[in-house]
């Protein structure tokens, strides 16, 4: 195995696995630290999905190091720490603390931090992160339920999370190509910086950064910066796309579970409802008071026609989320909803549902945990960063795990077209 990757949430892991597989690396995604019995011998890249984005920093460090050790035992030569392209974190971490711990683990003294993903509208210029052209702190990320991002200067954001000195490799260096970027790395290192935010506005920039960073024992960033790695590791520019255009899915019913409150997901919910998808809205206050339970949702689902996907969502606008958090507490509200959605997913998989779309990173983590899924094969891309996947062990399911902010407005409608029935034996 060439590249061992540790992702701080599940949808982010899938996004990275898709990027590596699209660029020609045989990639397997595991959910949690891989079981020693799982055969990874044919994989060139393994992406371990953790759920460590919003847990206490010391737990995130411990889990990330466990994953790194397992990947090293399985033969990983280089390591990649993947986080969200909107740099989702708080001043307590976990990007800085985990990057620090992995730097020590890889016995290296320098790494990059590059969340840019231009195909999804995430660009970094002079260290400032933009989301579809809007500075991060003005984007909908300022209202994220768990990691509100209120500063778009990533050098500042990361410096608040780590004792290591944070520097910047800016557009001027990146525009010059891989050699200029390598020189900028040397310059930053010589000035005492141990982690550098790297600007990127285009895929060309990402490929140059990939080429320059391929030799680093540790790279940190979004999935975008992995774009140039497969080619750099191969040492040539042979375009090799191994991503399939369809994925086989077991026969069965389909459901959409949305726990993300991001603007993209709220729009997707709206479009699905407008197009006649039967929808159940989870009321977090009713849930907390005991007036709503999983059985109520399951009874509602049972009463729907079986020909259409059903949609269950808790997605709400920022002012509503704020009100719910004031009444229930931020973490408590999130956890109660995640638990409910996970319980519904478990019940659905026992009732013949075999195709699930889950919207939200934390929400997807909760669902996959409840279903006991531990490894996924990567299928076709529905929208940038979101593939269909199929379980490699346990219950046979097709799953699309969508980071809240990803996907076009019609995502919930069009995703099903990429599924084909499984061939009969
Ligand atoms: P994203 O990918 O958009 O970040 P996540 O699923 O990671 O989505 O995070 C959304 C968090 O918000 C989850 O913990 C979820 O349970 C919580 N949540 C969902 N709906 C609501 C709501 N109506 N009020 C408060 N919190 C909510």
C-alpha cells in the first residue's frame, strides 16, 4: 500500500476515496480502524473513516494514531490526514492537534494544510478560504451546528489550534508550479514554520501541490489536494480513471435520511419535496420530550407507497437550529437526532431497504455505525465528492454518504439513476 489515509469523518473519507480511485489508485474505504482480518493487500490506498471531527482533541489524537499504526502495519508508506474542505474545526481542534500528533508519528517536521476543492467552490487565496466566492466567515459555515467557522484566515484559525508555527505558501509560489512550491516549502521550513496553509484556486494548482508534496511523509488537507498524488506516485501522467459509471445495488426499497442543516442539503430537501418525494420532518423538541420516537417515523414510512424513495429529515434553517440548541444544548440536540436517524436506518435495513442516501457527515457516521458497516467499495460519482458505495462486508447495501454541503439541488432525485440491479446468480 502506498498511501494510508485518516479522515475525520465518514463522508469526507468517501470523498477522498473517490478522488484517489478516480485518479487511478485502487482504493478501499474502511469505517473505523481496519480489522486486522480485513484483506487490504490489493489496495494501493486505504482511507480510514473516523468520526473524530468534533470529539475531544485527545480522543481524536488517540483514534488517529490507532488508525495510523494499523495503516503502517498494512504497509502504508505515506500518510494523509483528511478534513473538511471548509476546515471544520474549533479553537480546541481537532485539525491542529491531530496534525501535530501525526507529524510526530511519521517522524517528520513539516507538512501542508490545504482544504481547497475548486470543483466544489472551495478556494484558498492568501490563506483565506472562500466558499463559492464568499469568505468562509460570511458563508453558511458561520452557522454550522457543531463547528461554526467565523474566521476565514486559515493561518490564524490553525495557529489557534497548535503550538507549531503556521506559515503560508501563497498563490504566487503555487502558480509557478511544483519546483517553486518545493522551494517555498524549504523557505517556510527555514523560517521555523512546521505547517503551511497552501493557496489553491484551480485544479492545476492542486496537481502542482500534489506533485510537490508527494514526498512528504504526511500531507493534510481536503480531498482536492489528493488529486495530484496518484500521478506523482506513479511517476508519469498516464490518465487512468478507474471509476465505474454505474454500481450494482441489491433489489429493495430506497430512503433518504437527512440530518445536515447546511444550505445545500436544505435546498435538496426542498427540491425533493417539491417533486413529490414523501417526506417526514423530525421535530427535535418533540423528540427530546418523548413525544416523537423512531416507531412513529417507521409507522409513517410503512404507510407510504413502496415504489418511491421516502425522505426523513431534521434539516432546519439557522434561526430554528439556534432556537433548538438554546433549548436542548448544541451537542445534546445533535446527538439525539443522530441516535434517532441511526435507529431508523437500522430498522429500515431489517425491513428490505437496500439503498440509502444519508446527508450529513456526523449523521452518516451515526448511520454506518448503527448498521455495523466496516468496509466500502467506491462506485460512480453522483456529484463532485459524493459517490455511490457498496458494502464489502455484512448486509449488502448501496449507500451514498453526502457531506452536508455537497451536491446539486436535484441530488436526491438523480442519484438513483446510477444504480443497477444486482446480477442474478
Ligand atoms: P454536515 O455534513 O452538514 O456538517 P452533520 O450531520 O455533520 O452535517 O452535522 C449536523 C449536526 O446537526 C448533526 O449533529 C445533527 O444531528 C444536528 N442537527 C440536525 N438537525 C438539527 C436541528 N434541526 N437542530 C439542531 N441540530 C440539528
